[in-house]
C-alpha cells in the first residue's frame, strides 16, 4: 500500500475499528461475526492494550475478536521471575480485559524452554537440579498459575515446542532432566489445578512430517494413559515459501484424526527474506543487521502486498474448509506494529505480518475472508 494512501486513511480516522463493509453488501461486519458459526477469532494482546494505554488497539480487539491470548505476560520469566516470587500484575490485567468483554481467554504458556525464568531448572551454582526438584518446581508453578485463574481461562497451552523438525525431542532442560515424562507430568498438573480447563499442546512448523508424526504419537500416548489433552495448536508462523498449503492441511487432518480439536495459533505471515535456512520460529535465533534483509522499511510495493494478501487468503480458505475441525484461529498481534516479527531474527527490520496495518486498518483480504465465510454459512 502506498504511503500517501496510508496518510489519507489516517486522516480519515480509524474508520474500520467498528467493522468492515462487505464487498457484497452495505452491512457493517466484523471478523468475529463473520466466523461466528465456524471458529473463534482470537488475537494475542500486549499489556499496552490490556491496560488501555493503546486505546485504538484495544478498541480494534474488542470489535473484531472474541478470544484473547497473552503475548508475553504469562511466560515464566514474567510471571515467576524468581523462586518463591510471582508477579501477576500484567496477567491479572490481561484476564480482566478478557472477562470485561466476554472473550474466551487462553493461557499461554505453562512449560516452555524459551523465555524461561533463569532459575527454574538449575540450582544456586547453575547446575541442573534433580528430577525430584524439577518435578516439584513444575507442579508448584503450574498449580499456582492455573489455580489463580481457575474458572476464568478457557484453556491452556500446557507444553510449547517440545519437538524438532525431524520429530526428535528438543534438547531442553526439561527433557535433559526429566526425559519425555515432563510432558505428561505437565498435563497432569494442569488438569489437577483446574479440571474444567481445556489443555493444549502448541508447536510451530507443524507441516514437517517428522514433527507431525511426533505430535500424533505424543497425543496417542497421553490418551492411552488417560491424560487429558483437548487440542493441538498449530502455530501459523508462515513465510511466503513455507509451508505448502497441502502439507499444512495434511498435518491438520492427522491431528484431527486423533480425536482432539485443532487450533491455528500464533498466526502471522512474514514478507521478509530469511537470513538463514530452517530458522523456523525459534525466538532464540539472532543475526546481525543486513540492509538487504530489510527490503521494505517504509512500505510494501503494491505487487508484494498483493502476493501477501493472496497467500494469507489461501490459508484462511483452508481454515474455512476445515471449520468442522478448527475451533479457533488466533492472530499473533493486533497490528503490524505489535508483531514480534519486526525485530526477529534481526533487530531493525520492518515487517507486515498480521491482519491490520500500522494505522489499524484491515488488509485488503479481510473483506475477502468475510465474504468467503458468508458464502460457506451452510457448510
């Protein structure tokens, strides 16, 4: 979209915060209304939005979404920074926001090797704690956090990103100390803390056959043990090349075949070139700034914008096609300005990865999605 067009829209005001007009009619509609009979429309929110400091962002979220997830405030480095000390300041604001606007609230995330509080898996000398100590720390952390929001949070991302592309277990501290048992333990502790909450496994690059097969196998093992798992979250951290839509669909169907729900989580689509192959969505990846890796610092050329819209539209058509299996689609950030993609894996880059631009305006394909959903109401 051209800069002059952005300036014009900004001057006209945030005209689409209350909804977008369908190209097939004059009625004002919102994303959550368009997909009401298909799946929840979710979004990850930050503390500026939950607190009201970003009032325009908060209004956009209230109008278009009926489910919220916390971008960072429930990760252990924020909510449990030191042993014996919790900080619920931001997470309480997040939950209160969701409750105020009658949204389905998702907890993210209980056990994850990244953005992990530094003390969690080691002793005072920095050495790995014993199995018994880590098990107790996991239980105490999960029980404390889940119990605080019992009856308020619809479901939890219990374990995040446990596998590699080839299906092997990721070599995290949790796996190093506890082996594969850390996954069923986490699900057991979460269920004990809130028996009514839904429990999810969440991972990225799920179109890879190795990761797909590993997750299917994990789900079946939990089910065989009688351990609750309600859904698999397929992170949608897409690029313009990966994944192929048909490969993503294969994984979606494989997960659904186990009997669990499927949720599209952390949805964004980067337009930027990768600085290295197979980066995936590993938040620890870090590269020195290269100008050629930041080709659109001010705006997207029209041809590039069209390619982005076409690809995102293709994925949403897939979600609609399988709306009997997909129960939630959560976009990872309300606007392009909020996205973690802007400075990852290289600080200083400008990206355009989510549904609304930096002026809180919908991308062109949003109306197309609304029309597509309307056309499939009878499905």
